[in-house]
C-alpha cells in the first residue's frame, strides 16, 4: 500500500501561475526599467564625465558649397568646418555631383577624385577647430550662362560624413564633477537648506495635518465643505499657487506687506522671498501649507476607524479630553504618523518645483534638487548636475533602508 | 497650571485671546473686501476681551451677558477706542463694528458655556480651552486656505495699476460688466490658451489610459498571483516611487535631445505615464488585495481562466478604485510642470502649466498671470469637488505621492 505524501517542489499549476504573473508584469517592467532604471544608470555614468550642455550635440563636419568668381576664373568652394573646438572628427568624406553646366579645369584638392560627374573626397581627420576652404577650379560648359550654373552647382547638396568622438560615449572619465559639488562652503549651505526644508517641512505638515484632522473629526453641518476646502492647496497646480504666493508676498505690491504695514506690525516692506534667512523659512511654510492636506486626509481616515468603545470606557473612568487625546488617540495614530513622517520626509527631500518657482534657489534656498537644475542648466555643466543627482540618490537609498526596516512593522500603507 | 482651574482666570485669558483672534479676522476680512484700512488694536483687544471673558463666566443671565458684551464692543469700536480701528465710511464702519460685536458676543458665550466663575473641574477647564482652540483652528485654516485663492481670483479681475495703488483693495468695479474678464479674453485670444488647454486635456486623458493599461495587469499580478520575487517586487514599486523626478529628468532631457523627442507632444505623452504608473500600481495593488479572493476562486472553478476572471470579475468590482486612480492620475498629469518646463520650448506645443509659466515675465501684466493660474486651477478643482468622495477614498487607499 502506498503512503500519501504531500507534493514537493513547484507543481505545474504553480508554475503556470508564476508564468502568468511574469507575463502580466512584463510590459510594466520593461517600460519602468526603460525610463527609470536606465536613466539612473546613465546618471552614474554622466556624473563621471566632463560634459556640458553644449556637448550634447556630437561634433560633426559642417560643409557649405558655393560657386565663386566669374568668367575664366571660376571655382567651386567647399567650406568645411569642425563644429567642435576641442574634439577631432575622423573618416571625413564628401560626396557631390557636378552639374552638366560646369567642367573641372584644374587640379583637385588632395584626397579628392572625380569619376564622371561624381566627386569623392576622403579627407581623413579634421583637427579640432578645423576651418578650411577646398577650391576646385571650373569653367562654364558650352551653352550655359552663369546664373544657371550657380543655381545648379549650389542646388546639388553635397553629402558629408564623418565620425566624431562623442564625450558621452568615449572612455574619458573625471572626478572633477564630484570635486566641484563637494567643494567649498556652497555644499554645506546647500545641505543646510535641504535639511532645514525637509525636517521642518515634514514636521510642520504633520502637526498641521493632525490639528486639522482633530478639528474635522466630528460630524457637523458643513464638515464635508470644510474638508473639501482644506484639500485645495494640495489639489491645485503648483504653478498656480506658487505664483499666487509670490504675488501675495511681493515687497512692492503684495497684499501681505500692505496688510502688515497697515496693522503696524512692520514699518517697512519685507522682501519675503528675497532675503536670508526669511526666504528659506517662507519656502518651508509654503511646503507646509501645500502638503498639510495630505497628512490631514490620512490622519482623519485613521481617526475615523478608531473604535469609539475605547473612548466610552475612558469617559466612564473619568478621563478628561486632553487625557483621552494623549493616552488614547495619539498612541493609536502613532503608526500612521510615523509612516507619514517617513514618506513625507522622502518626498519633501525630493521636492523641486516649489522652491524653483518661488525663489529659483536664490537667497539661501538652494536645496540639493534645485542644485541639480542649477548646475546642469543654469551653469550648463551637466556632469556636475549628475554628480549632485548621485548624491541625492545615495541619501535616498539610506532613507529607504530605514523606511523598509520600519514599514515592515507598520500596518497598511 | 493649577491657576487655570478658576473661572475668573481661564475666562479672561480665553476672552482676551479670542477677541484678538476675532478682531484680526474681521479687520483682515473688511480690508480685503473694501480696501479701507482696518486694523486690530493689540492691547485694547486683549483688555476688552479679558473683560468680555470675565462677564461671560460671571453670574448674569445669558441674555444680559450677550447684550452687555455686544453693546460695549459696538460702542467702543464706533468711538475709536475698541478692539478694531476703522478708517472708513460710516456705513462700512457700522457694519464692521456690528459684525465684530455680534460675533464676539455670541461665540464668547458659546466658548464659556457651563464654565462657572470659581473653581473649575479639570473637564470644565479643558472643555473651555478646547472650544477656544477649535474656534481658532477653524478661522486659522479657513483663512490660510482661502486668502491665496481669493487673491488669485481677484487679482486676475483687476488691473495692475489699481493694485499697485492699494494692494489691499480687491473691490470690483462692477460697472465694467464683462470687461472684468478682459485678461481672460486676452489669454484665450492672444496667448492661445484654448489650445494649451486642449493639449493639456488630451495629454492627461491619454496618460490616464496608458497608465491604466500598464498598471492593471501589473497590480493584479503583484496582489494576487504567487511567484517567487513577489515581495521584492512590491517593495521595488515603492522604491521607484521614491526616486525624485529631477534626477530622472536630466537623463531624459539628454536622451530626448539626442533622439529629437524634445519639444514634441509625443515625447510628453511617452514620459508622463512613466511618472504615474508606479503611483497607480501602488494604489491598485492595495485595492486588489482588499477584494475577496473567494469570488475569483469561484470564477476559476466555473471554468474561467485568469484573464477572464480579471476582465469579468475583478475589474467590475474594482470600478470605484479605477475611477479614483484615473482621477488622481489625471490630476498629476494636468498639474505636471517640471517635465513640461524642461522638454517644451515651442509655444505651439505648450501644455497649460507650461503656458502659465510663460506668463511670468515683467512685460506681461500680473492679472494675466493670475488669470492663467485660475484657468489652470479651475478644471481640477471642479473635477475634484464633484468627485471628492472618490478622491479621498482613492488617496487614502494607497499612499500617495506629492
């Protein structure tokens, strides 16, 4: 009699399920790796390259053809130029077809050969900054006038080829980008702005969200309206609210300054977004204002799922409102608060457009993310921008390590 | 803090702080509404508020208290020694004083409800303070949310020179009629905002569809099917969701420049879904996990295969989640600014947010910029308010990127 044993290993059903899962995931994996993983890898690559915005276009030979002179002294001129000032171009060739109206009379430049009406030139290597004219003496063929000839000569586009060594793909590496990023006081002021913005922005948004959630955690008429209203800052496009804030706090014509002057709080207009350290505080306040709705929403959802029995029991025992909040609500909310803290911390750290629109990174508000843009586009040093991005990514890996250690213990999210 | 446990301490304290809050609020409201200078008087507010608080916990009958507080504050404000100083026409002054006096009388009594003059129990003391903080909270949050939006709308309706003269005067010249909307008209006529809106709209809608097409199968596989690497997978979704856009934008900019996709709407449509797919995956997998697996098992038993189960059972059940994910993705795509700003230079291909950022120049009057902001904000706000229930559910179902 055979003994029944539980099956070992993976059965055919299980294999089929795994296969289906992978095939469902395949499109997503492909597209995400194409647009997330690949750029991330390329960021690492670029950060070691001495590359600026102008290098994005690879060096290429540039050719212009013209017919010069008249009568007996006529020539076709090819003006050949290397687009780059510091990279050479190899294997340069020119192909052109002469029109019937012109006859080659003199010697061809070195490297060129004529077969029938077709001109083939192999010019080899162009030095960096190469800029020369190749002249081919020609004469009018019988029965053509000069205007026609010029049109015909310049009408047939010469084809030029050549391979330049693009800085993106060659094997030249440098550490100067990182040197530049870590160099001097600038790095520390950027780090300080980032830490200040991230820590206070996150904590502020959480505290405000908690306060707002406490306000709305009871049912009364208009509760729905207020809840919708309090979500406005989060839902509206950042560009709209950021420009509104800039207008509101404008030193010359802003309503906030006018209000403060009128109330006698200040005697002269304050340049909110233009002076240290106020600008940094203001962008942090903006961050809090814009993202308190998100924490508010999550905290409120959690509050409403707390069992009311507990509070009734506390009432029976004579707990006061503050005691109930401190000893009952807060411990129940600790999970969602810590998860929100970690998530918001990372996203605040990542935030770019808010500061960029409010101050453009001036007046001591340049955070790491704004620095990426500043280096790459304002100073046109893409390599340095990529190096900052690598620093950001390093910080992020550190955060996510903490995140996953922590989140595995927390529910939900 | 034991001294707070006396009605004659807590009452004046709360009364003083509350009147300061109210006089500031009323002053700001009337300044913004009329343009006339109103300002709260700090010390008088505190002083008169303290007296009002004391009266409110005092032994008088309720109506007598109300009458006393309202009458005193109204009279003092009118003679210029009240909690709020107003330099305005008499009608406006009477109105402002009446509003301040009435609201103060009524709310102070509500806050001091059942608060005796002498010893307070801990409950009575805390209840009074909580009522004060609640009132303060409602005013505070409503003000900080409303003021920027109010300023945005009103600035778009006024001319820049009028605002330079008095930045607080948001009153509208209603005689102009439709002329009030001049800046909107110019935006649509001269700045091609109609076209930007259309571009934004179809880009957002396409983004929603592409995102759903990729994320529904992916989220289902992660949530339901067992395969090795499932856990690592759901974690890496979260990880990807944490990569900052600016880090990706740099290589994307380089790649798009080299392939000629920069400055094309196609490029934008290619790149937007990638920013939203991780969000959608995350929200949807949370929702799919919450659906009862038994229903799907029943479908499998009855001879459907997995794909049929997804199509005929899971998706119809997940319809609310799909709606909220779609809305959320639409909102992200509509509000997206960074990529549009970096990748689009040609004004004929702008999305709405990119178009608004173009208006931020010293040559273009500010009311145009604000009108652009209103045009960009209005559709998402309307959509959001109309479908708020979906949104809030969807936002809290999966955690959400900001």
